[in-house]
C-alpha cells in the first residue's frame, strides 16, 4: 500500500497577518489495493497533520496541534496539496514561527500507510520517536482542538485559490 499515495513534501509558510500555512503535497500512484474499483482512482485518503512547537512555558516544552481531512477521490498521477492554517493571533500570542516537529500521516480507507522520511521532521530520527511524538501529539493537542484549521474551514481571504486541492469529504469531528 506504500506507493498508492505518498508524501512529496511538507512545507510551512508565514502569510499575511502572521497566519501559518502548512502544505502537505501528496502524489497518487496506481491503486493496487485488493478492493480497488479501478487502478486509476483511490478513494477515502485521509491526511492527519501533527505539529509540535517549542514552548518553554509548558510542561514538556512542546505545544501540540492536530487536524485531519479526507480526500474523497484521487486519480493516478495527481499531485494534490492539502493545506492547514493556524490563525496569526494564535501564532503571535505564543510567539511561534514554524513547528519544531511535524508528521503528515496518510491513511487509505482508515489504514495508515508506512511513512517515508518526507512525511516527518528530521528531528524524529527513529520509528520509536515518531510513535512517541504521535502519542504525545494526540494527548497534548486536545487543548488546541480546532486551532489547526483545514483549508475548507479557513477564511477565503487567507486561503486564496486552491486549484491543486482535492475534493474533501466534509466530516465534522
């Protein structure tokens, strides 16, 4: 399943009014799953983004953010960019610039795909450190729930044009 969908890159950009844009570029290969309707298309591709910002004012020294989206359907050869945003006032208040740690996890029909090095920060050196980060991020991000915003919920003035974004399943978590 590792080549069905993969991460090309994860990028962070500061925007107007200090909003942080996180971009996860994914590529779609041939659908070789046993239950595939077609080799050309793949459905229900989830992208979970975990972020960790250095914050010495917190126990553990890291502030965690989490969000996820599901692409309805992708076509072989597609390169799509999934975007998430953190409001500028949130970034200013906490004096954040870019995350110290990140991991963009891909799931197909709810099943995680083995991560490649482009999907996570270089500070996560081992499979064990990655698992530990995800565990801490899931627990620690509860206080920041809803603050890492998928593009379809962010203000249009911040998001701009998204011609390379997939069609999303709009699921309320």
